[in-house]
C-alpha cells in the first residue's frame, strides 16, 4: 500500500493520525452556558429583537387581510392554512407545480409559517415543514410575510436546536437581508427579501 | 516578610530612579527590602524574540537568586508577566518563586493591603495601562487606585487607554513603521489629555512613548508610577 | 492500520511574497487606507463589545467552544470518517484534497461534468486560500463572487484584506468608483450611499442567481454526526447560491468539523456576535446532503487538508485550527489597524493569520509573520474560542530562522546576562562608556537621550529619542547606601 495507489482520503487520514502522535488527552466539554431562558416575557424580547433588525411586527391574525390587501401577486406553499388567506382577492400562486426562480421573481410577496423562533436573537427558523414550503419560496420574492405562533417561540438558541431535525433543510432568518460590507455599517436590503413582516398569533387563544 | 526587589535589567541601567522609588515607598511603609546583587535579567527579550534556549540560563539564575524570599517585587508589568506566565512552562522548578513575584501595585494592594502610600504630587497626570499588566497580569485598576490616593494629584483619563503603544520589545525595531504609527496615535491621545506627566507600569513602554513625546517637544514627562508614589512633596 | 505518513504543509495564497515590515511600509504611509481601517475597525469593535456584554454566559460559551474544538482536533480522523459516512448517506458526494491544486482540480472537473462554464460563489476563505477563481478561469470557467465585499474586490482586480469584510480597505466613495468603472449595469447616477451601492449589487447579480447551474461555497461548520453543512451570511447571496443552482460544491477545510448537531448551539452564539457584532446574522443555511424537490440535487463536499495536518502536528500551535474565522482578532489588533490585511500576504491576515499562515506553510516560508505583533494580547481577549494567539506567536518565533547578526547579538547578551559577575561588569562598562556622552547631551539638551543614530539603531531613533544609561546604575546607588 505505497505509491500511487494511496487515495487522497487515505493519505489525509494517515497524515492526521501521524499528527496526533502525541495522543492528546480526552476533553471534557464544560457546558455551563444557559440552555433555558428564564426571562418572564419572551414575546416582548422577540418583538424588541425583530424591530431592532428592521423587521415589521404585526399582532394577531386579524392583521393579515390588511397586509395582504397590498399584495398583488402572492406566493404560498401548497399547505398554507386556508384561514390565512381569508378574503384575499389578489393573484394567488401556489407552489405546485414548483414555481421557477424567474416566476418567483415576478411575485410581490410570499406568505409562510415557520418552525421555531428564538426570542433572544429574533431568529425565525424554517425547516420546510408545515406551511413553509421549499427554500426558494421564501428567498426570491422581495417581501416575506411570516406567521409566528406564540407556542413556536423559545427563549434561547439551544432550546431551538432541540426542536429541529438536522436532516431537514434549515433556514435561519434574523431580519431582512442586510450587509455590513461598506465601512462595517449595516444597511438592510441586498439579495434576500428586503422586507420581512412577522404576524404574531397567540396559539393559546 | 522578606521582600526582595527585582529591579529588571533595563531599570538597573537606564531608570534607577524607579528602583530608588520602590525602595523608598516600601521603607516608608515600614518594610525591609533586599536587593540581591546576583540578579540579572528575566530573559523576556530572548524568550519573546525566539531565543528561548538563550533565555534559560537567566530563568535558572532568577530561581537561584530569589527562591528564598517571601515576596519579590518588580517595577515592571511585562517582566512580572514573563516570570509569572512563562516561567512555570519553561522551567517547572520556577513555579513557586514565579507565584511569589509581584508587580509593585499587586504587592502593595494585594499582599500588603495598602492603597494610600502617603504620597503627595502636585501635577496633572494621565495613566497608560501597559498591555502585559492589563491583559496578562490583570492588574485592573490597582495602579490607579494607588495614584488616586496621592495628595495633590490631578488624574485625567487617557483616550483609547487600553490600546498598545507600539513598543512590543524587538517589535519596535523589526517593524519600525507600524510601531511608529501606533506611537504617533498614542502620543496624540496623551497630548489630548493636557496632562504634564504620563505614568505607566513599564519603563520600556515609557521609554518608547516618552521618546516619542520628547521628539515632538510635547513637554509631557513620562515616569514610572512608582516615582509618583515615592514623592512626598518634601523634595521636588 | 496505515503506516505513518508525514503531515504536509500547504500551498496557495497563504505565503507572504514580501516580509511583513516591507509590505506594511506603504500601507502605513497611505493616509486614506489608514482612515478607512480606523473608522471600520472602531465601528465593529464597539458593536461587538455591545452585543457581547449583554450575554451573561459569554465566558461559559467561550470555554465550551474552545473545548469542543480541542475535542475535534483530538478526534479529527474519526470525525472526518463519520462526516463522510453521514453526508454520503444523505446523498452528498464527498471528495478529499491533499492540497490546493488537488482541490481546484476536483472543483473544475465537477463544474465541467455539470456542463457549466460559469459558477456563482458564496464568500469562502477556503476557496480564496486555494486560489480557486484562478484555477477556474484557467479552465475557461467564469467565477462570479456574489458577496458584496468579494464582488467589490473582484471588480477592483484586488485581493481580500479582511476575513469577514474583504473590502474593508475601501470607503464608500472608492466603492462607487469601482462600480462605475467595472459594473456595466451600474446606474449612471449611482451615489455613494451604502444602501444605493447594495441596491446596485442586487440588480447586477439578480439574473445571474436566477440562471446559475453551479454554485461553489465554503462552510462555516460541518457536523460529523449528521453530515450537515452550515453557511452563515448576511445578504442572501449565500441562500441564492445554496438553493437555486442544480449543483452545489462546498470546499471545506478538514478543521471545520463539529462532533454533533447540538454543538451548533455554542458556535451559532459565538460567531455572529464576534464577527459582525450582531446577535444573529441575517441568514444561516444548513443542509444535509440532498433534499428531493428542494435545493440542489447534485451536492458535493471537498474536504481539504492543504497544510492543516501540519498545524495539527504541533501540540502548541494546534489550537490555531479552532479558528471560526470571525475576525474579532483583526478588528481589535492595533497592528492590523495600521498595516491593513494585504501586508500579511496571505488570505488569513491579522493575529490569526500571523499564527495560521506560518503553520500552514512551515514557519521558514512565512518567517516575518510571527513577529508582526507586539504581543499586546487584545486578540486573545476577544477570541470566541480562546486561542492563545500571543503564546503561539512566541512559540513560532522559536522556530523562525533568525538573522545571523541578531542571533550573534542575542547569544552574546545571553552569555553576559547568565553571569551575575559579567552582567555587573557590563552595566558598569555601559554606564562609564556612555557617561561623557550622556553628560554632554544633558548639558546641550537637558536630557540624557540621543536623537539620531546609524542603522540598525536608527529603527528606534527615527521616531523616538533613545535614553542613555543613567549617571549611576541602580546597583551602584544601592551599594552606596
């Protein structure tokens, strides 16, 4: 097993094993960081964080018809709950058959739900689960309207990870698209949706 | 308590006033100070420039000279950091004496429990926390705590105080352009304060900043803070 | 098992063509560059400090991050095999590259196999390191950088000068000028407002995103137990590249592994706050192999050594592989702020570059970089994975080839200082020898200092007066009492 027959894979692994000839001792990872949030009002924190990132927050399902009335052409995942669209009079584009990127680019907004939301960082996580659709759907249209149920909100990031399936394609969204590439000043609005609107609905009600 | 003074090589040759000041402060507080004559250098310049093997004889000499003392005081943040942080790795028998080696403000505040050393100094002073004192020894505001008790002193805050002055030992010679750029900014912040005296815990950094201040005839005097703590208003 | 194979150093854009002091000289003299870097680094320092200070368990997160990375290094071979198995099971194809050239060959071949003559790229340090764009171009494949800063650098025919913000050396007016000169579809009345410049980049890249067939990315993290790759970004260019093309090729350094998906709970807290100074970056994408009907259906991962095995082989320098490329150390470094990133000659500038680049290439090939630091320690304080950069710098200096004159002087000095008798004699000699000069200078100028000396002492006296020995040494004062 010498010479040209050695694959890159085997050679790299062999190099790394040689490099560890000093047998570093086992490592105990100290996990003394917070894994559960003890703040009393997560929703207030979430709203603060979302608004800090220039996302627009609306309260209650009743806010949806007014929001959607401004939208001429709306993309939705195939399994969007019917009551979210109650009274919608515009052009509705369900993602079935899948809308092409060019077709999505012609639409004004997309309406989805989400999987989990992290209050501490104002992060909305999509996992292609119910009412979310595939990744392109929430990427190409310039406006993303996202319905968040209060029971989907957790305090800290570690709490969110336990609710996610790593095999699903995951998109974590914290505010609208932004860049800090010019003089390290943040400006909102580059390639992703330039408007992010969150409709918070109380799942207990 | 048997206290020994480790003067450091640079202070012995070029800044004896700092060692004299440390001696006076400790005697004024009622302590006896020894100066073991066989001391040389901590080896920091050699070790940090890539000559660890050449530093080792100095490390061993330090242990031989100082191991019998209860406390060793050095008026230098960076030499103290060399001894405390690097000696135990370089030379394990040095671990114990390294732990008994203190920068002046640590000895005064932590070991001797003193913050008012009975000094008087009627000047406007700004304080630069040198990097090794700040980030390796974690001196915190110990030197400032001591300076605040000095009668007559007017302390003014230095802008961007925690930023390195650009000395860095042989860095100043190996990277003269970057070193000079950092020095220029540090001197500008010192002059912004309007202070007439710049104090710090390391004479090597002070030689660099003071040398820059002198070059621009700024009229600001750079002194080790021990020299301020030694003043009683009786002399100068 | 296999017989011992020596770890190997890497190639690519990781070497200083000029010694750091030489390369830094024009940068330090460039007042516009100095002003740009000053403003940008201070902005980001303040933002980072604010969002780090609000996290009560920041130190616990750092401790966990450092320990997880140390564990990864210790178990790197087995974790790589685990990653390969999980990613393959999820539908990805895993490739291995010993060095930069091999990694480039793999990406070129995959692009050609996909029948594409252009790729869209997500900002990636690994592809900059292996000089992938040049390799693609040589194969007749156009590479389009889509990150705003990378786009600026590419349009300006420049190289990145910062890990997070490759165009940090430009201000808004300079960026507008580059866009007007090189971006054919830039609006004629383009202003230098950051929002307008971002809008121009959006319009410029839109069609390219919607039609791209092959994308090339790096990855911030590769999760061994699930085969998941993670890309952390802000603009959405990453999502575009990771979602719309049919083929996705990710070039990943072998050190990017994390043992478990749960470990992301540490790093996704540490990275954004350390990097852009945000609680969370706008977009993070995670994908595990292929998801039918969603995103690229042809997914490749290229695992790259290119010198990482050599870094791993040094137990003291090994923690440099913990780096998560946040740039916090660059942003607080007073040397980086004055010299800029190009002076480091490598895609990895700043304090982390000063330890990583020489280890990737072998210290002799980057001998000036371990000295490009005052050892002030600001980098260590902000590092989210607690890499003791000053300690590794000092360690690498021991391996650096030393100039013969310096070595001779250091040896003489060591010979003198190791002997109390010789040192006392040397002090007396220096004091006596400098006595008349000191007295003369004191009479003339009021200070025992020198203003101008010949080389090499001129490196000191060019900007500061040099103190002469005092009229009596401390030990002489002590002896007289």
